[in-house]
């Protein structure tokens, strides 16, 4: 994975070399292995790339990369896991390769199949390919939007990059706060990332599963992937369905172990990450492929000594089962303050919690020179990670906020509950004008998909959470916080074959008898510790926000409240916000409910101050 950037001047004026190099270098953290730029012959098109060297890490894999005697030039962020199979297919068609990289495979696939190549890819990507003959630019994101692509279009230029803050800080475009998005974010932190809108009025997001052409100065955007159109025919019996799920998951893990550098895993002790690392061990026993990384026995565990969410014993059990000696990173009150501003800057958006734990664990991977992590993201939204009925509202909200603050864990009907509680208990307390004048919810990926008539209520909720609301937000956070340290995160549960297969399964194979993720639990029988496989306990991978706000973050909060941020004051009743924050801090009564109600406002004020 890497950082990509580009500038196209549609008015015909040349792009200055320092403009593209400056924009590219604002993404240096995403690609610590090197930087390069490319300009067209007339200098109206410029592409930039910051490299995180994973596949073919030598000179052969450098980008921007040209192909077909220089006709096509690419800048690309991501991994195509089935690049070896595609390469063999393309070689049979006559393609000639000069490198061992997946980047060159993409270029050969583009020459052979054009846009249809996207349907053949198994991976994650954000890419831009310029045709020097037609002067057209093609951009695309992977099916589920794992890798980001932000852009701004003015009458003179298209400017794009992997991160919003790079576009803002480049000063290549004028930027301002989109107050409609800001107000909506304060009510629903999960209602923006699946849309094209961003906190900056002038910046748009190319949505997951979408592609975009720039032709003759005009943008053409289309949705190239719709999951519901690719649902497979299911095996006849439950036993066969479980067996096939296991086959797909094992193959997904195996593909994601392809790497020319060391790989590892962030292990929480929960089902998802434990299933991943245990399957990595099983893949080695079954026989590694020629490009699989033999240096895979690296497990990183964030621990919270004395906290209710500490899962060290479970993580130790999973690591022992996989034959891995884990690295433990203890996180406590001393970690609350030192890096908070950098963590917020790297998050580059508004969320319901401070994702310090994620940021700190990926920093540890970088320190240990393990630049790739296979993690369990996507399983919760694919198969439901829900608390059971009969729990109090406050207890549910605590778990929603605690889990989603850094790692999604939602209650049954969690999306509806989260939206209702956030709006009723949070938004109208501090928003100027309350809910009056609130913009309508923005169009999200999947909103217009026609789902099968036979689908149950659970499948319908999961489809929306996976494509439009919860998961896009979580993917954004993990991309930004891992790539802040130049760490590539791979997600076996998000293999498109596994996603379409699991989406097609009936509700009862996802939630039954008090258990969630039933199909995966059954598929992992005898393949992971039984105590983890059948555990009902779901713990979020989160920072201890109430303790930190009651203690080490008190002065930071007070200083933030004192800052004058006009854009924030336009939409928020700051006196009411100040009173609530200072009261909670003075009485040391911050809890998860108050964190979920108030932290987005503090996060928003910090972001608006940075954008000013």
C-alpha cells in the first residue's frame, strides 16, 4: 500500500513540478520507502506516488509505472492478491512482464480487458491510470472502499490524493468547512463516509465500488460493483455451506499471506482476529506458496491492565494455538496525552471516540519492522457482532461506544439504536437550532440496491451497515491510523468471494441460539481454541475514554474549550457544551454514555480549528 496523488490541468496550463512533489510528500507517512512523480509531455498531467514496498520491493516495483511503450502510466495504492494467477493468464495471452510486481499486472490487465479488469481483481485498491495517447484519466476504488481516494474538481483542475488533509494542506485548492456535513456528523458519525461528501465543501470522495473518468475536462462517475448482483448459488445443505465457508476463508487468508516482506497480525483475543492467526498457522502446515511470507509469526496485542476490556488471556490462548510468541503493548493513562494531537490529525475526521489504541498498536508494528498485518475487520458487519436482548439501554450504549470507539461491536438493532440515541441524547443538546433545519441524510452506497425478497431483517441491516454506514467509517479509521505508520492492513473476511457468499446465507446461519457469526464459528471447529470459538463475550478494542477524560485529558479539554473557532461557534451552543464538559470533569463522572454524547463535539472543534 502507498499514497497516491495527481493533478490534471484541464485548462491546458502546465503543472509545476513542485506542485505534484509537494502534494505527494504530504503523504510521506503512507509510503516511507520512497517518492516519485511523473509529468506528461505537455506537463498538464502529473502523478505522484509514495511507496510502501511490499511486493517486489526492489526497483522493479517503483511507481508511477509506465507500460505498453509508455502509453499507460499508473499510480496505485493497494494489493491485488491474485496477481500471480492473473499474470499467468495474461502471459498466456501474450503479455510480457519485466517486474515481479502486482502493479505491472494491473497495467497488463488494463491493456487486455480495460475496465472489466476490476471484476477479475481480488484485493483492495485505489488507482489512477493515464492514457498518454487519448489523454484520458481513469480512477477506481475497490469493491468495498478499503482504500481511499479523495478529489477536488475546479474549472481549471482535477486534484486527487489518498487523504483529505493532503488536499487541504497542499493549498492547490481553496477549502472551507461544509456545515451541512458537520451538523450531520455530530448527529450520526456513521452517516457520512459511505457518501461522496466530506467535511471540506470542495472535496469529494470517490465511493467504494465506483470508478471515474476524466475525459475532455469532464468527470464521469459510475458504480461498477453492486454486491447484490453477484450473490452465488448456495450449496444445498447446512453442512456443505459451512464447509464451503471454511474453504473460502482459508483461501482468503492464504492469498493475503503473499508478501515479500514480514507479515503479522493484530490479535485481540476475540473470535475474528483469533480465527485469522490460527488460519495463518494452518496455511503454513498445509504448504506455503512461492510468494507467501515465511516471516509471519508476529502477533501484536494491546492490553489494558486492570480494565474490563483487557483480553490478554484470550490473546495468549490464540497465540499459543497458532504457535506464535506475541508482543504485548500495555496501554494506560500515561498514553492519553502525549500523542493526542497527532492521533486526531492522523484520524483526519470526526468520530465517537479517540482511537489511540489502534494508532499505538500499529506504531509498534512499525517499530518491530512488520509492515503488514492480517486483521479481522469486516466480520462484525458481515455476520453480526451483537449483544443480546434484555440489556439496559445505558449498558447497550456503553458497549456501542466502547466497541465502536476503536473496533466495531454493535448491539442487536445496533445501527438503529445508535442513530436514535445519538440524535435524542446528544445532538439537540448542543446544536444551534436543535434538529430544525437538519439536512436530509446523504445518499450512501447501497441505498438504492434492490435486495432479495427472501432476505430476513438481519441480512438487510447488515447489508446497509457493511456498504453504507458502519463499515466504511471503520475502514477509514483503520486505513488512516495504520498508514500513519506505513502499515498495510489486510482483511481476510473482506475477500469479495467470501462477502458475496456470506451475504447470500440466511439469517439463521449468522445468528442463532444466542450466538452470532454462526457460519464462521462452525467452520472454525477444531481450528482455534474452543474457549474463543464459542465465547459470547464481545469486547471492543478501545481506548479507556472515561478514565482518560476524568483524569489526564482534563486540561487538554479545558484548553480546547477556550479556543475561538468561528465555524464551530456557528453551529454549536458552546456555553452548554462547556458547562456539560466542565461538570463531568469536575465531578469525575465521565462514562461511556457521556463520551458518546459529547466527544464528537470536542473532536469536531479540534478538526475545525485545524481546517481554519
